[in-house]
């Protein structure tokens, strides 16, 4: 992201402190156990520039941790993510040991990140025929940079160590205290801070060096959860091994993103992504929990309760808060990005879709078997959310849910495509707010229907009103949103300030599938357009058609591919019976997963998948978070769509509708959860499905 930059002659940006570039992430290695994460080079070195560092709860705790052997950096040969929070880096010191081409001194740097810091042990092995002596140091610095300063490419000065013991160093800034201790090390501060070990290895000898950093941060607004894992870890077998590998890595990444609010560690939610968004994000956390419902309802319950406690109670234009509204993001302090005027309060409510998504997550968790007492406890919050839909979501009274930032310092766009230039007409021109997004009308329709079902089931008034609300919204939507395009009619991206349809063809319309807002014929038309090469010609679903004027494969929201976006649409296609179209998107995600080492990033380039310009693999988006919650959850969504298990526990039935023809091949999952019971589903190569382990009282409907 360019911050406050204006192009000069030749399109080049002028130098100067105000014109900073967001540092790239795509070549860095993340080791995470929320709320702590380390970002390093592929060699394991944490160097004092860019976004490298050890971060804890929105602050950088270490800005450098560089390992040197006799003053030289070892030569990296590879790394592997061993499990959540643990990465092994392998390198060589070829200038030590025997003087022949084969390396004889090898270093394995094992990094383990925990909720309150990081430890490393460095295993040094010699196969040399001579003794090896060396001085090993870890060069350290700490700058306490806030994440928003790092994100905007800002500079910070390293702090001075305030305490030194024989093997320890510490730094303090306000309430944050960082302590580093090296076992059997010597701490030094002359010419920079470091830990030093003097090493002697006999022929064929080994040694292990250990050090750790602990972060004490009592002002953090997020902490590690108190409870064990909230979802099952299913045993999955698949004919396409890419799916099992993607699921394995994704579930490990999700395990590393678990968070809770300070003071309420019993309710778990997923932090949105590393490094920029490792905190509570209403929309992201809700979608990720929704995708993980086949593995249990505990994560959904925790996410719903956390957001319910922060539900809006007053009208505040500065924060976007309104009674009944679900929040967007939570920080420890105001989130200010230099150069572009963005100043978000610590608790920010600038989201148009989190509130209806909260309602639908409550409904879906209820259908998957969330205990009725837990559902009932949240019904007052649901009714407050409905109050927001009725009284605040449509400020101009035209019957559509819309947004506008009246503070002039918040997000200009407040749907999931929240970059400033994301809402564009077919010719590439930008729409002006207030904006009524297409997918948000689908979310609002679905929320009204789902809320009516809950109100009716729990004997509360209002079901008729909200069913009528949904009917009226569908009628208005059909009259105002559908436009003509080169390949037929489709729903517009949005309505703008003048109520003109914003006529770009985008992935947003795929979110309508499964909401109930579209007829069967309309769903078929949407499926046809989304499966066309202009939308699905790459490694998933493009955010904007390649035929539109605003398209760019490396635009954040106007041509790139987002894994979660693709997975949401894929799931809607599968449930609506469009197996071939869903399978095409699944193939794109699996190919992307393989290319990115089975750790799907937040987004990647929307180039075509052919020899040119697709390069035979997807290109990274430089500033994409990785790991990222809803991208990792997309792997579960793909498997769920293929298996086709759709329970309605309150109604006493379970629909089993796998993707027709088993386009992903044979697939089985053992350890899914329905109403707390472990359930197994298997689909053979011909598409025949079986299910075992359903709790008593549930009737199976196989289609």
C-alpha cells in the first residue's frame, strides 16, 4: 500500500518521509502462537528492517535477532514448519571444519513461539575430522514499534537495554517489558546488544545453544485462550493428496491464531491474520468460525459472545458505533496510518456486514447443535442486532443496507472489500458513497430469515415482521440491482450515491448464493458468469472480471484472488447443485495451496493459469497476511462442500448432499461434529456418500 504518495514525472514516487511503501511480506517466514508472532527471512534471521521482528499484541518486541558464527551469517539451505508455533531452519558454516566441498558444520535453528514470547535452540553438529572452535552470537535490538508504524513503512530507533546480567538483557517502554536470557551465554552491550557463546566441538561433536525472550505486556487487549482446542482435528483421506496436505497445514495455522480478550480467556475467537490483523476482527472472525462449524460449535460460541459483549450501545460517528451494531476491529489504542488520514479508534465499528453475519452465525451454529441454553443467552443480542438493521442500517430510507464514513478519518469502504478504490463501475471509475453493496443485501436477507427462524423456535415475537422484511428486500433488490452486461444480466456490485447500479462484474455476487435472495434461475445465471474464464481463469475466483476497466491482477480488491472469497462462493455453488463450477474453483485453491507450501495467504495475484501471464503458478501479493484465519479456514470449507453434510439439529434432520459426481475424487472425514457427537462421512469415487455416528433423533436425508 502506498501511503500519501503522489506520482511524479515518469510515474515515480517522490522521495521523502511522507511517501513510504508498505513493507513486503511474501518472502518472510511466520512462526506464530497468538498473540505473538515472529517474522524472519527464510534463513531464520530476523533483520532490523521492514516488517521482520518478534511481535506481541500489536507491538514489535524484538526488531533484530541475527545469528552469527565468527561474525559471519551461516548459509541457509532450507526450513520447515514443524507444527503450530514451531519452525526449523537449517544452515551451514562451510568455512569451518574440513577443507573439502562437502559441508561438515551444520546448524539447525529451532524456533518455538509461545503466547508470551519465543525460545530458540541452535543445534550445531560437526562431522569434521578436526576440532572446531567458534564464537556464536545472537545480535539483538528492540524498538517497540507499533504495528501501524511498521505497516506504513515508518522508521523507529532501537531502545537501549536497561539491565544486563551475565546471560540476560532487558528493555522497557511504558508498560511493556522485554527480557532476553541465554543459557550459559554472555550478554554484551558494547556496539549493540548481543548474546555470546564460545564454542568448542571435538571431531564429530555436537552442541546446543539455548536462548529465550519473554514479553510482559499487561496493557494488551488480547491474550492466549485459557481452554484447549475448540474444534476437532478430523482424520481426512482424499484421492487428491493436495487437499489433505492443505487441511493439515491450515488446521495448524488456525491453532496458532486462537485468541481471547484480556479478562475473558474462556471465549476463543480467531485473530484475523499475521502480522497486520492479529486481533479481533468482526467480519473475519465470524466468517472463519462459520467455515469451521463442521468441526464443532465451540469456536462459533466464543466468537459470538466476545462480539456480543462489545455490541454497540450508542451513536458515535467517530467510531461508527450504533446501538446493536457488531464491531469491526479491536486495538490497544488509536490505529493511525501516517500519510493517508486513517485514524481508527481502539474499538472501531466501521463495518456494514458484521452485524448480519453475527446473526447468521448464531443461526448456523444452532443448526449444527450449539446447546440451546447458549443460543438462548444470545437472543437479546440478536434482537439488538435486528434493531440496528431496522433503525440504523438504512440511513436514507431507500430500503437497502448502506454505509458512509461521516468521520472523514475512518474506512471509506466498509464491506469486506474495504480498500479505498474497491467499488468501481465497469469503466473503472469509482463510485461515491453512500454505498449499498450487493452481498450485504444478501447477508441482510439471510439474517432476517434466520432471525425469524430463531424467534419462532424460541417463542419470541417478531418472526412475521422479519420474514416480511426479507420478502420486501428481495423485491426491491430484483428491481434495482440487476443490470445488463456483455454476457447477460447479473447483479451489480453496488448502488452509489445517486442510486445508480455500479455495473462491474465482481466476486461479490457469488456471496448471494445460499442466502435465499436469488431464484433458481438467477442462481444459475450467477454460477455461469462466475465460472467463465474472465472470473475463474486463474487460481480461484477473481475479485473483479478481467474484462472490466478497473481490473488489475495485483489490485487488493479489483482483480486479485482471495482464498476465503473463493471458498464462500464455492460453498454456495456446491450447495445449490453447481458441482462443476464449484469443482473448478476448488481446483484453483488446491493448485494455489500447493504453490504456497499449503499455507494459503490472505490474497494473491489474479493472473491467468496458462503459460503467460500466469507463470505456471500464482504470484504472491507482497503485503498479504500469512497465515490468515479465513484463508486457512477455506480448506475446511472445500472439504465440507465436497462432503455435503448439512445438519438441522433443532428440526431433527441431516441433509447429505455431496458434490455430484465426486469431482474432487474419493474423500472421507472422520471426526466431524454434529451436536457434540463425532461423525464420519465418506464419499466414494462415484459420488455415493455414507455417514456414521449421528446422534440419536436425527433423520438422514440423502440426495
